[in-house]
């Protein structure tokens, strides 16, 4: 079956994506914090969002600067301020939005890299550090925001939540694409930001 667009449903799916299903990721991991518990997340494709649901005071102590590799090799400096994050609303802060064709559970596991207490070296500056894989954007982004936090696994499990919309199979390929783009465009999650090259 060829993929089609369900344009009339995108708005409803976006509403569903804004409903956090797990306010703390700790609720879906094993007791040793090293793996997702079985059958806690869909083994189907869809669009997902990670949210800062924890204490705002922790988030305001973050690294506010981000330098990305831009066009012509020049550095592009971004300031992730409280207005960008929408802290004045008092609502959870969207950190990252992504999509997956086959298994939300598998993709979330790759983002979290639960076997590591910390993935990147401590410290660092405003330049976006190179991650060990291309599939751990959430973990790498949180470690950039908290460059001196030795145990980012615990930080994430206690302060980050998750929402998702199941859109499985190739028939939803275009719907996943547009829902992810819509969510990124409206939510402005800081860990999704990139610049042209």
C-alpha cells in the first residue's frame, strides 16, 4: 500500500504528542537503570518527544550556549535562553522530537544509552561535542546542557518525560515526517536545532 498524507489528522496527532505519557523515564526502566523494562513502550513506529518535567532550577543552571558548525565552516553561536525554552509558562519543556518507522521502544533506548552513567567527557565548551553514535541525540544534548554533571543517566531518568504517537508501517511514512516537522516547528525543542551547511 502506498503511503498517503492524512492532513486532517496531523493536528490531532500533534495534540496527542503534547500529552506526556511517562512524566519520569525512571518509571519505564529496570531497577538497575541499565535498560528499558519490556513492554513499556510500543514496538511500533511513530513520533516521540522528550520533555523536561523536572525542577526548573536545574534547567536554569545549564550551559546556555551552543556553537554549531555552519555554512562555509564558520561557527554559528546560539543562546538557549529562558524565553526559547518557554520557562515562564511553568509547563514541561520539549527537549527533542524524533520519529521511527519500526519501534519507538528501540529508538528511545538508543537515545538514552542507559548502560552509560555519562556518555561524553566531563566539561566542554559551547561547541557541540561529537557523539559516539548518531542515534543518541537526547543523551548528547542533555550532556551538553549539563557539561559538569557526572551522572547524566540519573539526571535524565528523574527529570525527563516522554510522549509519543503510534504511526506504524510504511503507510504512515509521510505522516511521521510531517508530524515530526510540525512538532519541531511549533515546540522549538533545543536539542533538535541545527543550521544549514
